[in-house]
C-alpha cells in the first residue's frame, strides 16, 4: 500500500493556495498535473507539488490563463530536456578531450 505521507490532499492544497477544486481538476484534465485517488480522496504527489505550486503562481500572481500556462509548461519541459541533453553531450565531449 502507498503511504499517505507522500501525498497532499487536493482540498488541503486548494485551501492553502486559495484556489478552487475546479481549477485543480482543469489542471489535471489539461495533463499539467497528476492527481491520484486513494480511498475516495484525491491527492497530489510530493513530486508533483513544486510543479503544481509553480502553476498556481503563474495563474494567481501573473493572471495567466490555463491555455497560456499549458504553453509555458510545455516550453519549460522542453528547456529542461534540452538542458539534460546538453549536460550529457558535454560529459561525452569531456571523454574525448
């Protein structure tokens, strides 16, 4: 069984960030965050928490709509993949120097 201390209840997350359950459901529907259901309760994993908080800041602080957040999320993911690839290539190059 999965341990519940690795999860944050969606309703608690919403309460602490001043957002609605509907907004979190939309984030899940857009594929931006993963929601896990255990014992008829919905949770966000600890691993997803930083991403969920980043999205909430974009939405609340910068007033960016969900479509804009989705584009930003995709671009940030792409940048992260490219940075990992650059590190890998630099490490390979270092072997030949």
